[in-house]
């Protein structure tokens, strides 16, 4: 399921490979991530926990495992997303939804990486994801929609969507529910 797509409420489909999100969090406590790989030597990077900072009441979390290539110019990441949502049909129940997605990032500075996906529609809207390494477990992810054809129409020229920020800060959230149940799994 692409990032940002609405999950089907009761689709249960086991992915080919089910990364243990909890394992990502636990591994981060012992390993940490540092994308500053030495030239000529690939590195493994753990992005242990990210919470939605743009919407601090949302129960939207991510973590990732990345491999930096030998020359340090690109990083291939596998992310696992976990979301808890409620429904007016069962307001005391949180639905747990997971999503797995892959991204390849290009290094743009010693601590910043960027990935650009697609350029769709009349405005050529692309999703730009930037990762910032703050050292150890202090990663930040910014997801922004960018119009690549701003001169296509006045609406395209005016397009300036606020980025969604996922941060290592404020990851502890209150639960709005008493019960949990599976929502959907996707890949």
C-alpha cells in the first residue's frame, strides 16, 4: 500500500516478509544508526522510531532498516509503519494497521538523504522524502508533495503543501481506546 493510501479496514494479508517492528525498536537501543559510512565500506543503518510530529495526537509510527552502498552515495531502506485508528462504529477500539514500503535515498549532505517518487497529474506532483541523521537514534523524516509543473495552471503555481514530519521526539502517545484489534496488513 503506498504511503498515504487509505487501508482497507478488514483486509488481512500476510506480507512475504513481516519485519518485527518491535524488533526495530529494541535493536535501536543497542545498535543505533549512523549514516556516515566510511567510503568503500557499506554500512547498515537503523532508524528506530519516528512518530508523526505534524499531527502529535495521531498514533502513526515508523521505523526503518537501511543499507548504505559502498561509495556512501545511496541508501536503500525498508520501512515499517504502524497506525492505530478508531472508528465511530467501535469508539473504544483501536484498529492496528501496518504498512511496509521501500525507498532508495540519495545523499545530499553528510547528514541528509533524499528520495523523490513519481510526478503525476497535470501539476506533476511528486512526493519528496528527506531523512536527517541527528546522530544515534535522532532521525527526522520530512515528506512533502511538490508540484514539478508549477506553470501548468494557477492552481499548480499556488500549490504549497505543508510537509508531514516524522520525528524521534515525543514518541510516547496516549491511547484513545480500551481495546485493540487487527485493521489490515499490507506491503
